[in-house]
C-alpha cells in the first residue's frame, strides 16, 4: 500500500532543487565584481524532474566509475548582456531568483508536511 510514495520523493527533489538554486544565486552575487565571471543557473524544476533518472547519481568524478550526475545539480552558464568588465551577473535578477528559490523550498516543505499529516491520519495516529 505504501511502497511507492512518489509525492514525498517529488517534494524532496523540489527542496533540493531550490537549495541548489539558492546556492548558485549566492555564488553569483559573491562574484558580481569578478571580471569575466559567467553567472550560473540551473533549469527549472519541471524540466529537471522529467530528465532526472531514478538510478544512482555520482557525487564526484571517481564515484560510480566516473559517470557524472545528471539533473538539477548541473549548472549552466547564463547568456545575457555583459557588463563592461565581461561579467554576466545581474544583482536584481539574482535577488528575484533567490526569492523564487525560497518560495519553492517553502512550497516543497509544505507539500511534504501536508502529505505526512495525511499519511499519519490514514494510519490513525
């Protein structure tokens, strides 16, 4: 009956994705004055959820015979208008992205808590 609780896996994946995006936003803001720095971002959660496999993921280059991790952990460089110093970081965009990541993380935790309460109620606790 409770062998496949995909809603919990999805909520956890959503929270991890939001955490990764928050970390990348912080890294981008920290490098806002670095010449020739390219801002990093990850694809939205829906597209990473579709492409992410359910198999094992490598955590470093030598792990799992050198296979790389796929999915939300792979950042991409953002292609936007550059500053005169060659930097692509926009503080305003990073603040918006960080706020969206915070909201996404809060939403994932709310989904997790709500479904946990439903599961507890169904068990009679």
